[in-house]
C-alpha cells in the first residue's frame, strides 16, 4: 500500500505513525496513494484535543498541541478498517477533547516483572502505543522496600529504568509522576525506628510491606528525609510534573502519635516530604493517595483527610481514591474538595501468579466500578505490572476520554485494531466468558466448565481465521493462551470433583500443577515466560508459572507444600 504522509515539520509524529502502520501491514511511504496530512493548530480546541477531517484517499489530522496530534493519529489508526495489506480510514469527524486531564499509566519497574526486564526499545515501543490510545503521562517509583542500601544494584536498576521512561515521556510531551511512600525505610534502616504494625490488625489488608518506620520516634524523621532526598536527586535534571504520596502496602504506623495513620501521621509526613520536594522541583504538583483508607473498619481516615484539606488546600492538588474491590463510599457521599482521580487495580486482582495464565480481561467489573464513581472523577492512574493487562489499560483510558462510553464500544475499537474488525462481537464475548470464571473463582466460587469450554472454542476458531500478523502478535497470543489454559485447568478441576476452599485456593494459585503432563500447556507457559522476559525460578519473580520441574510451580519458588505448611503453622 502506498501512503503519502505530509508531516508539516511534525517529523516525530510522522515517524510514530509510520511505525504503527508497518506493524500492521507492508507499506511504501511516498508521494502517492492515501494522503494523510499532520499539523498542529492551536485554534481547534482545548489542550490535548484533535480534529480529523477528510474522506476517501485524503485526510488531515490536526492537534491542538503536540500531544493532541498523537491522539488524533491514534484515533485515525484505531478506527480504520484493516485488511491484510491495506487500511481505510473511517474516523469520527469533528473536534474531540478528553474529559479528564489526568490520564497517567503506572509502570511498575521492580520485582522482575516485564517493565523491569524489558529492553529500552521494547519499553519505548509499548509506551508509544499507549500514547496513541490517549494516555498523557507515566508514573514510576523506586522500590525502596527492596533496597539493602543506596548502593544496592536494585536501586541502580530501577533508577535507570524509570529515568528511561521519564525521558520517553518528555520526548512525547507527556507528564512525569513519581511515587513516594513517606515512612518507608530501606531494609537496613535501624530497627529502633520500626513502626507499630497495629495499623493493619489482620496482617494483610493494608499490606505492611517492607520496612515501615515511625516518624514520631526521635531520629526517624531525619532518616526518612535522607531517603526522600536520595530519591528526588535521581530526577532533578529531568524534572517531575507530579509527586504522589502513598499510605499503605508500603507505609503505615499504628502508634498513639501516628494513628489513625491516614488522617494524622501520614498527612503530617506528606507535608514534610512535600517541603523537601519543592527544593528540587519548585513547580511540581502533588497527589495524596488514599489507597485502602478506612479498611478493614471505619477509622476516620477519609474524614480526617477531608477535614485537613478543607482547612489548608495548598499542599495537595489531587486526591487519589480507590480500593481492592468496590469504590470507597466516603468520597462519593461527600463534597469534592479537590480533583479526585482513581487507581484501577488491573494487575493483581484475584489471580496469582499475575499474568501467569495470559491476558486478564475484566470488562464488566471495571465498567461497574467506573459507573459508580465517574461523577466525581477527573481521571486516573491504572497500576500495571506488565503487558498482560493491556486490554484493561485501554478500557480505562477510554473512560478518561469519554466517561459515558461503554466498555463494549471501547473494546470493539481495540479488537478492530489489534485483532480484526470481522470478529469484534465474538472476541468481545470471549473476553466476557474469561471474566465470568475469573470473578467467580476469585470470590471463592466454583468455575463453570461450560463457560471455559465455550471460550476455548471461540478462541481456537478465530485463531484459524486471523491474518498472520495479528495471529502471531503478542496481544492475540496472551488472550488465546488464557482461553486455552482456563479450559484445561477448569476441566481438570471439575473432572476430578475438586471443590471447597482449599481446592479453590489451589485453582487460583497452583493450577499449573494440574497441567504438568499436558505438552500444549507447558509450551504455552514457556511462551508466556518468553513474552514476559520472566527469569526462570527466580525467587523474586512472581508473575509467571514455570514449566513443571518436580520441585517448584511458581516463579517465586513456592510449591503447594510450602503454602500448606505456612498455613498449618499459622493456624
């Protein structure tokens, strides 16, 4: 196919468009054929807007700014009808603007997940693709909880990777966001500074990860201040647009002076960490996260946060609200005092190893959560551990652009572009069937074997019909693999009359055991490892199942027997 891209000095945009097209079809870029003109026109709309005009063989994509032009290119490509060796644009006409200004993706660059192990070129390619879908920023952290010291190789690893990502963001005119857990110490922090763990009485709901320190203990605050400084120093030359403070998983203290953590100790520390950050980044804005506030019981954390922000709004620009399951009620039932953004947990929900069976579409679940909260939201930041939740990333950013858009419309556009417009309804049905069992099993229920077998049947049929490039692309492979592995593991479970809490736990965590004698399954696990760059049998890698070797089933080295012993000892 011959394509004439007129870049009007927007050479980076033209290069991005050419790369995207060449992933789909063979193309010759010349002065003939389909003409696509690219330009920036500040008069067409608000920030990040775009307009697509034209018909037939002549089209013009205009962005209100640099970012808007990328989004317009993305819409032109994603909505086009693609054949095996050509495409025909059929985009929505007129000016389109995003409803939400905060559309940031969190790349978790630690624990040997895909972002940690992927090459720079792969990261840039993936980030570029997400920009075309409408994201406008990237968030990273330094995994302080994993560091023995600030000379730890893991520090250099995560700093290098996050700097690469931030520089990519700057190149695309995107936002950069960095996360700080204000009372998180390194592994070698003095134990006399240790926090009171009673903030998480059940021992798992809030995480209690890493070395949480109590800022009320003499000397601890200065120790934490030095950790913040070491982190901020890593990005002084690049610059940060946002710094985000985080209360739990990593973080928390239940002592008398700090509790309730989310309304007292945490907020006091946020203000101090903010003061230090402004020395490095005078124009940076701040997000105060309320993740897992008021869990497991109502402890007044949301009420305390809102009360303090009403009294002094200067130290926070956004509040980030979300939880593992339903959207928290307090922000929905009280006046919005700061722009609210969400934190969709798209990576780890009710399945382990995360991504270990392939893609994890959950369109109905996230539609329900979005519908319950969209009236107060000004955007969000999905949390990503890898490429296996690609479908959910696109579903979320679709909401940030058009809050009233339904998942079926968003994902049909995704299916059109990534798989085939010929099978949109069937592939959407495939995603829904996978989700049905994921949710049922995740909540401790029994899988429906007929559902899994129907999904496998759809997947195998479409796999025979897709164009070669789409069939071999990783996005189809991880969805196809999920359908096949689900059918196999649920078949084993049901055909062996397994049931009950223990069996359900093994189904969610150790189902690879069931498939150790199935050659196709083992090949699929190996393929996932290759796609994820999983380090075989690395005890810190918890994202994919290894092939059966008689000793270990999970990437983190656990066996069923290990887990059973821990449960027995705990009991």
